[in-house]
C-alpha cells in the first residue's frame, strides 16, 4: 500500500511512497486495460478520494503522481499519429482524472498558493498536444463531409475553430471559483434564515416564496461544488447545497412552464423551437444529475455509524435524523429519496443537443441507462407515483425545456429509453398519461427528411451524400433500436385494447424509418397476439400484418438479404389473420412482392394442403383462393416468364383455360426471353404431366438456343438433348425427322451425336411406348433422311475433333486418343461406304501428322 497512515486527526501525516505510486500506475497503464488493470487504477482513484475525505493534503500529491504517469503514456502519441480513438475504458479513466482535479481545486479550505500551484501544473498538462480532449474526439472521427454541416451547439463552426477543451479545461476554469459568497456560506452553514426577506418576482431571487434558499449558479458548476464538498468530507454542507440546487431547478421548471403556457400558441403557430441548454446535464463531463442523485440518496454515509444505505432509511421515514436542520428545506412529508428521484426525472427529461463525437454520444446513452438502472432499484410508493405524475405532466407541457415537449429541436437527444421507463412506471397508475408520454417520445426528427420549416436556430442544408442519415450521429443504430424497444413495450401493453393498438400502429408507421426494426415489431406483435394460453388477439394480429405489409413495400425495390424470410413470415401471418388476408395479399401482389416471390413462395404456400387444413376451408373458399392464385400466376408469368413460367403452369394445372394461357405465355417468351435450361425444365414438366406433344414443342424451342462445341462432352445439357431425342423418337418418325436438323445444328460434340445415333437405330420410332413390337414397325434406314444427315454430322464431328485434339496432344494422351479413334471407326462403319471413308481418314492423318512419329506408329499398329 503506497499510503501508510497515522491517525485521522493529524494533518499531512500519511507517508506517501512516491516511487511506488509511480511504478504501480506505470505498470497498470502498460497492461493496456487487461488483467483487471483498469480496476486497479480505479482503486487508486478511490484511494485519492478517501485521502481527500480525510482532508489529507497528500491526496493532491498522489493525484499529481498518477496524472504524470497518465500524461507519459506512450500510447497517447501513437493514437494521435494514427488518428485512432482510445478505448472506452481508458477514456473513462481520463474522465475520472479530470473530475478528481475539479474536486481538488474546489476544496473549500485550500490556501491560495496551493491553488496557484495546481493551476500552473494543470495549464502545463493542458498545453501538451497529446493531452486528451474532453469529448474524446481529435477531430479525425468526423468524416470531412460533416464540416459543411451545422456543428454542435455553436452554429456552423468547423472543427478547426472550435475551442480546444481538454480533460483538464474544467478544472482550470474552476480555479476561478471561490467560496466567499455570503449567500453560499449561509446555504451551507446557517441552519435558520429567519431574518431574511424574499423577493420571488425576480429571475435570480435568493429565496423562494417559502423562504428557502436558492442557488443560481450554472448547474454543472454548482453540482461540482456539491461533489467537492462530499469529497473533502463535508457531507452535511454538500447535502444542504444539493437541496438548494434542486429547489432552484424545481422553481425554474415551474417558471418555464408558466412562461411557455403564455406564449405557447404563438410559438407552436410559428413552429419555432430553440434549445435552451447547450450542455445537457445527463452525459455531461461533470455528471451534475448523478452527483445530486447520489448526494441525496447516500446522505447517511457521512456518519460512520449509519453506513447502511440511505434508500432503506428513506423508505422507512420521511427524513434523516442525522441532519435535522436540512429538513427545513423539504416539503411536508417529503424524503430525500423523493427529492433524489424527482431530480433524476428532471435531468433525464431535459431537452438537450446531441453532442459531437462518438465518445460523447456514447456517454449520453451510458449515463442515461446508468441513472435509469439506479431509479429501478427504488420501490414506487404513492408519494413517488405523485412525483412521476407531476413530472410527466410537466414534460409533456414544458415547451423547449423538455425533451418531451410538443416541439423539439431536430437534433435533440431522443427520449426513447427514458420514456420506456416512465411508461412502465406510470402504466399501472395512470395508463392515459403513460401512453401520452410514450407516444410523444416515439419521434426521431433527425431522420425526417426536412427540418420543421420554422427552425431558424441553425441552417438546415444537409449534405446528400448520406441520404436521410445524419452522419454526425454515431449512435444512430443504438437509438433506433431503443425506439423499436419503446414501440414493442407499448404493443405488449396494448394487447386487447383495439383503440390503443390503432394509435401505437400509427405512431410506428409514422416514426420508425428502418425496415428491419418494423419487421422486428411485426414479429413481436405476432408473438404477443398468438401466445399459447389464450385465443389469438385478432386486432394485434392485424397490427402485425399491417406492419409486415409495410416492410414488404419498403424492401420491394431495395436489396435485402432477409427478404425471403420476411416474405415467408408474412404469408404465415396472413394465414393466422384468415382467408380474406391471404386473398388480399394475392390480389395486390405487385405492390408487395417480386413476381418470383409471388409465385414460388406466396401462391405456392397459399395453395398448399397445410394451409387448407389450417384454415378449415370449404370448397367454395378453396376455389376462391385458387382463382386468385391463378390470376396472380398468369400476371407474374407475363411479367417475368423466365422465373415464373413453371410455377404458373403448376398453379394453373387444375384449370384448363388458365393452363392453356400459361402455356401460351411460355411459347411467346421462348423465342426471346428464355434460356434452353428453363425451356428444357418446363418441357420435362409437360411430359411428366402427360402432354408429350407440348413437351416436344418446347424441347425443339430449347434446342434452338443450345450450342455444344466439340470438346464439351460433359456439358450438363447433354442429358436434356438425349431426353429430347428419345421423346421425339417415341412420338414418331416425323417428330424425329424434325428434331434431327436442330440437333445437328446445335451439337458439335462427336460422342453425344454418336450416342443419339446409336439409340435411334436400335428401336422403331413411335414404338418405344408399346410393350410388344408390331411387325409393321420398321427400323429407320441410315441411308435415308433424317438419320443419314445425323450419321454424316457425327462422322464430320469425329474428323473435326480429331484434328482439334492433335494440334495440342501430349504423349501421355496417346493411348486415350487411340481409344477415341476406335470409337470413331464404329461410327464410320455404320455408313455403307464407311470402311473406305475410314481408311482415307487414317491415311490423311498419317500424311498430315507424320512429324508425330511415335503416335503415328501407334495408329499403324491399331488401324493398319
């Protein structure tokens, strides 16, 4: 332990082992936040706070040693060069460092020369160029395009001209603060204010109408004083100042409400809104609301005997006996707990601008969630519910001071997370108010395409590089998911209440801009509506379907990798809603689905047996659905024959006229828009369905598109060609005669042609399907058309292939080549003068390729 101490009363008597402190900090920093080093550094910070509480002047010395090691961290220069930001955990340590220095310079009893020395030291660190900036942003995480956007709270400044605020700036500024103000001294020391008169009419009265003291300092600064008093071991004074600040906030809140009510008509008519707080209190570097909240909640901890949590004390009695004098500033029957809760609600509901920089924006979210988590530990009794109600009404009516007011600034921090908490708390006690709050909070103006017309406080030209996405908001995706959570919470609560569900649905459709979030809500609504324990809630199911349809429309023309899943889900949802919903989505398919989706997923699922069984459909209903499915199928086949023709034929099978129409669509498209693969697939389907002549017609159309070169002897289409020839052969001589010229034109591969030729000479055309061969059936002659043409083409193909192979042949392929020639001879010999032709062919080869001595010797050995 670097701080070995003596008794509390002796000042300055702890022995500080300076080298050990330095070594420890250096070691923890070098571990880069791993192995719990962040925890160790936080323990050192706690040790400093402990020393300050003991009023031990070594606290400041220890913090100086820690800070020097932090400033010497080699990573700072590295990050600065690379333009990378430091890790979150490390940033938080720097924040704590800045806050501790703020506490030290605000020590109410420090000597002026001490303060001067600290100021010199802070200014020295502040001027080092790697000193971390307050918002955790070195200007390089903002892409350049944002320079032409309104920046932060101060209009259109670019990063270059913005004041350079480091983590030490606030402590440097706080060196100008003093504690000599007589009113401040009265607040923190005097128990009674009997001899003061008050004037409640002025903006900055020192007292309110109840003669309670007010303190009108900049809120974060005033709260930093509270933190300093607590840190330096003055809990009673800290509490008194905290109560004065909260009373001042309440009074301002009341005054602002009255002011806004008087001018409301005028302001709303103009559509003008302004931000009154350039620095929000939640997410602020000095965490003012957090300070007030914990001061009020932990009052009891100042006394060694009462170290139990203040919450426990507050719940059981209205005030603490520890500091009876401060009770004078509380309402009748009010507890510190109630005051703490009200303060948190005021801070969370404050309208504030989204700060610049990723770190500052994440801090806003983190701080808000942290404060709400603290509030959730408190049990709501009647007194607290009253406070919730009072604050909720204020927030709804509070004009520009409230983040839930009617008009908000385009770049205000959204209230989704806070509203979800308020909604949950208020719902059992005042549902109407709960919904008002939640619905008001659903908006997200930064994603609206235009700022409100009257918003003059900043230019609203938006760079169109990022359409509708404001590049300055780094936490936008987190914010949108919080918005979605709020909506989901309302949907769950509104189950069974048709009017409320309608309102929530409208709000979702108006305010949520991301298709994936709307899809999530549609799924949520569906789950809640179809919980196993009860009958489905039909209104909620309809909401679910409505949201699903919206997603379909939103993602129809944009690529979305989840699209298939979304379409399947929508059909499931429509099935649950009922037969009319299925009919309706099929009737308006073109606004919801691509032709392929409509035929292959939607109509096919609707027509499946499982759907008919699920919906207990009678014959009449089945026929109605089938009719809609057929109409859809034909429309899709017209629009996209390549991908929809087969599905259309399948869907129209049971209706003669529709089937004929679908077949005609395929024929019309065959010449222009369809590939041989698609046509062969449909042709095989036709044969399978018992339409051999139609199958044949399509097969001939497919052959026209096909082109098989001499070396493509493993091409996937070969099976189709063999099948098409077998089909033609089975239909009769004329059909075979018609397809052979097409085969000859399209297929240049010798092995495929000889295979077809062999099959055609083994059986009689048109007789394949009969069990016993009739005597009348004759084998076709190879000397006459059409087989003569096929035989010549096959021989020609063998000759061409041989020459092609010989151009690039290597010795290791010689034996394979000789086998190929043997196959060729079999085909040559099918012709009546084939023997002569083959001999001429071989002689020719020996002449042309006499250079390939070894190969020609092998040819002689085999073929003479």
